[in-house]
C-alpha cells in the first residue's frame, strides 16, 4: 500500500521532472513558499492536500498512486502470518494459486465453482494480505517477485506436505508430457549448488512458458504441476543399515 511519504517522494520527483519550482507550487496552492517546503520536507500531508498538489501539477491522483505502487519492491517471500491467512481458507488458497498463475477473475470463475462474489472477496483479502494490488474492474497487479517461493517450513508448504504430496505422487506419471525421475548419487558438495541453479532455471522456463501460453484458447492448454527438488537425503530404512 502507498504511504503519504511515498506519495510525497513521487511529488518531488514530478516537480523536478516538470521544472516547477516550490515558488510556483506555493502560488498554485495559495501558500507561502516556506510552508510548501516545510510540508514536503516533513512529508506531512493529508490525502486531500496531496490531491490539491496533484491538480497543481496537472497530475491525476490515481496515476500518482499507481506510479508509487509500481515502484514498490516486490516480495520474494511472505511472512508466517501472511501464509497462515492463505491456508486458513480453502477458497482463498485456490484463488491465491490462481493469481500466482496470473488468472483473471473470469478464468477462475469459469474453471472453478466460485461465484463472482466469492472470487472478489478472495481478491480483496489477497490485497489486504499483500499478495496482489487490486485495481478497478477486479484486475490486479501481482506483488510477488519472480524469485518468490513459499517459506520452506511455513504454513503453505506444511499444508502441501500434509494434504497434497501423496495425492500428487499417487499418479502414474505415464501420460503424454508427464514423467517422474528419481536419481540418487554422491557428488561433490561444491557442485551441488550448480545443479540446484539448473533446476531453478527449468522452473523459470516453465513459468515463462505459462505466461506466454495465456494467449492460447483454453482448449489448447492443460494444467500441469512441475515439482523440482534436491536435498541431502537417504531413505531411512537404508540409513538404519549403515555401518
């Protein structure tokens, strides 16, 4: 969410870009130049005053707020509290997964048994949590970075381990475009990170292809889940037989 300080910072940048001086702005606002300087220095303005400044700069307030929102750093990870809020409501978690894939409200309600009201409620809650910035006409901007990942031991991954992992691996992985590879070996500790980087690149390629294929008709797309993992591990039963 944009704070007043963020808006004031953007106003200062706009002043510099347009060449308007503090004196010019003071005249437009009917204030003393010293008061304008003090107001901007303290970043202490009501939203109505920010709106007045925007009009003086011939800048739409909504556009200013949008610029500030677009400049905010994206999240690479949620907090424990944010993740707990997501898993507390199954419909909310469903919509959260959908927005991670950049689905529109229309796509979500067409594919799942969710009413428009249910979906809008979930989008509004995801906005409050900080996952998206909800915009007019129920469009949204994802607030998560490309490097985003769920917390390794957080509520979402715990939910996945308890409720989805067995369901996922119960499939045969034998249909077209499916596969399951299980490879075990001992390699240099120094080389292990390079293999993980390759897995991350595969995941990124998959995500980019998903974005690219959104222009295709629904009947030409299918939902796939790519699960990549690498860890130091030995089957417990084997470990028990170690000398």
